[in-house]
């Protein structure tokens, strides 16, 4: 059977990382952990389980993209013939049986670059913010534009696009999948539960930061590839303009109308928080525009926007 290399990435994930490691080790595949400056003993925890660790140099900015690339490179250095690699975030637990489904689907179609499944939230009822994450992970089955942080990839596709863009602090998966699709590769979301994610999002401030990061990524995506792909550009431009327009105080009076429009396809909780989310999304967009405008003055890299 075709072997799979697992890459776990993490930064101060605590007990969540232990669950992740144990779930991945049960597959019997080779695993590497890549750490981005943890201070909670993550590195020691992983080494105690006998797994190899790659510690990223703090002299360069930490990003999830950089960590995933480092993990992929570690596998290729140890097994140049590796064909498949599975990335998983350190706050996720791999569901038994998922790997077999994913591997079968990917190998059955030589045109597939990646497959993903259904992420589940560990404690969706612990907070409204966790419930929003649970709904967010419920993406349609079939051909997709992108995967998230957990997915099985064909190494040939990763090599063809030179992996993830390490300069991106968010939105690195849609960016790479976009480049793959432009090369003719396909992305598929298959049926089946893949991982259990632990958002641990209990406070409004965490929700705000997560949405702010999303807004930053959307604005950057529009700037980077909006002109390359007319269809994707239209969708990104619509999202960016929607955040700008609906965040204007005079338009707040029309939020009930917008709520009813969204409620036609979402539940009341999602409709309410999707509208409120336009405000932190706009803040993230402004963060990106300000940084882009000042790039001719400073080469300082973007800082991570963390919600945990």
C-alpha cells in the first residue's frame, strides 16, 4: 500500500497536541512534527513519544505555510520517492478510517491534487463561536476550490507549485489550491469525517480576531490573484466590497433586510454572526491595505493574527 507521510504543525497547542499525535501514530505511517516557537513544552511532549521534530528558526516569521513546507521537506529528505503527504493541524484529531478513504479516493483519480473530508468541532455546544465553526466546516461534497489545514495531498502537485506561500499569515490553502487548479489539478471534498477540531473559542475577542484574520486573507487574495482569474476575482471583489459597504454606519439600519436574505440559506445563528463578522473582516482588510501601502517604506513582515 502506498505510504503516507504525516506533517503535524503546532504552536502552543497543549493537550490538544497530545490527542493529535496519538491519533496520527495509530495509522502506522511516518510522522514529523513542526513547531513554530512553542513555549508550552510542545517540543518535549512530542519527543517523549519518539517522533522527530523540526523547530523553525525564530529569526524568520512563523507561518503555518512555512511549517507545512518544512514538514514536507523533512519527508522528502528522508524518502525522496514519497508520493502522498497528509497535513494536519496540532489542534485536530485524526478520525479512525479516514486515511484509508482519502488514500483510496486520491489514488483512484490521477487528476486529483488533494482530498479532504468533514472536519468536526470537538465541543460545538460549548459556545456559540464553536457552533459557528462546526457549521463552517460543513462544505459541499464534490469538486472544491480549496481544502483547509487538514488534507491528503499528492506530492507531485505540491512540487509543481512549490508548496505553500510562506509569506502568507492566513489563506495559504486557498492560494496554493488556486495555483494547483490553474495547472489543471483538481481538488475534491469526499464524504466522511476526517478530523475533530478544537477551536476552544469561548470569548467574543477570539471570534473577532479569527474574523479579522479572515478579512486580511481575503483582501490579500484579491490583490494577489484577483486579476489572474476573472471568476475568482469577481467573487473576492464581491466579498471585499460587501464588508466595506455593509460596515458603513448608515447601512446598519438595513441589517435586518440583509439578515433575512442570509436567513433564507443559513440558520439564525449563522445569519446574525455573518453580518456582525463584516466589521472585523473590514478591520482585517484595512490592516492589509495599510501594510501594503507602507511596503515601500519598510520590509517588515506581517505579524500573525492569533485567536488562541
